[in-house]
C-alpha cells in the first residue's frame, strides 16, 4: 500500500503563487510514477505533471510550462510550484502514484487539496 498526503493548497489572488507538497509513505520503494492531477468544478480530472522512478518528468501540454514539478527522493515527497496563478487554475489538486501490481499497475490517490484563485 501507498499513502499520499497533500498540503499547500489555499486561497490566493490572481498572480499569486502556491507550492503544493505530497508526501508518500508505505511501499514507496515500489512506486512507478508520482504526480499531480486536478479537477475543476464541473470538469473531469486532468493530468498536470508526473515523474517516473527514473526521474523523467512529464507535463500536460495545457500547463504551457507555467508550473514546476520537483521531487525530494530522500523525503518521498513531490512538489508542484505554481506561480502566476489564474482563476482558471481553481481546482482540487490530487496527488497520484502508481506501482507495479501483478501484471499491471495499481493507482493511489491523495485526499486532494483545494486551490482557489480569486480574480
């Protein structure tokens, strides 16, 4: 099992910044990828960024390079630095991890952290 705990969300004015953190615990040695998704009100959950166990980072094209994803392997923690926030970034941000499980992969989700950007 893998447990994910997010922190760092909140209310910020447009143009402000936030840094989200996600700490993993449990079977962290078997994590394949770890990253962030977000879900805005009335919309489907969408991919934001992720990092593989080998250190390769992927970002959603829609992020347009605005956010920076990083990892502290020693702490089993990933971060999402979000500068210049816009009202359309308002969403619940979820930490995600997957690990090899049998012939496939098993997904794990954090509880989510609310990011609200006011105009």
